[in-house]
C-alpha cells in the first residue's frame, strides 16, 4: 500500500494537492476537515460538537477525529492506499494512526510536508474565504489562531516522522503543477 501523510499549515495547499495525488496514484483521500464539514452539514451530534471548535480555529478533540479515521479504514480494506490530508494534527493522532494501520497490516509510507511562509498562508486563506465561503477563512483572528495551533500542536509531528525517517520537505510556493511535480518526485524517489 502507498500511504501518504500530506502535512502542512492551514492554507499550504494540502486539499488541492491531495485531489491530484489521489488521481495519480489511485488512492483514497481522507480529509478530516472535509469529513467534519460534512457532519456539520448533516447536522449530526458529532458535527454540532465539532463546529464549536472549528469556528474558533481550535482542534476538534482527538477521539472524535481518530474515530472518524478508524471507521474510514474499516470501510476501505482493499484499496491501493490512502492520502491523509489534515490528519494527524497531534502526537496522539499520529500514534493512533500508526496503531490503526498496523492493525490492518500496513503503515505510513512517507510524510510530505508542504512548507509555505506565514505571510503567504494568510493571503491564500483570505482569498479562499472569498471563494469557498468557509466561515473559518473569513475571520482574521480565527486564521491566526489556526496558524498558532499548527505551530504549537501540529508542527512537532515533523520530529515524530523524522524519527521514523519518513519526513520529507516540499516547497509549497509555486504553481499548482510545480508543487505537484515536487510531491511526485518525493513519492517516487
Ligand atoms: P485547514 O488546513 O485550512 O485548517 P482543514 O479543513 O484541514 O483546513 O481544517 C479545518 C478545521 O477542522 C481545523 O481548524 C480544525 O478545527 C478541524 N480539524 C480538521 N482536521 C482535524 C484534526 N485532524 N484534528 C483536530 N481538528 C481538526
């Protein structure tokens, strides 16, 4: 199996690139952000709980997102692999993912970290807020809180994957196609 963690701060372009990688390598795309937004749209209990965190730019509790990923792995047992987008975001999530994959006799192949500076991130998110209408993309203090949360809770996962020799840096500045080529290059080499 080819299991890729697509990593990076909010606005780094994970979602866009995940869709292209999914097509290229025939993978199942698992975006916890998309899954949570779908729960909110369906007005489920899980969605209601998650919304309170998301509108503030805080992380949804680990057990909620880990549970969602666990059930997706159960539903997709005979696939080429997965692209994890926006997950894991904490050490607890990363450990849970390793354990879940190992119980399916699998593991993470590589973690690809899209690097984009903070100034560019904010500009991209503000632009996306205009196009997508996402509430958490429209409020500047929420955007900053997401970046702070990333730096504090998510960024330490670079060391986590580095210890497993799976951490690869990819320059996230450039055209969509340029970044895509860089990602493919890291996957293939
Ligand atoms: P972005 O990468 O721009 O932050 P996402 O769609 O990945 O967009 O995430 C949107 C929000 O959903 C996050 O700010 C957070 O509140 C919640 N969320 C998504 N994935 C996770 C996760 N793995 N753990 C906790 N919260 C998450």
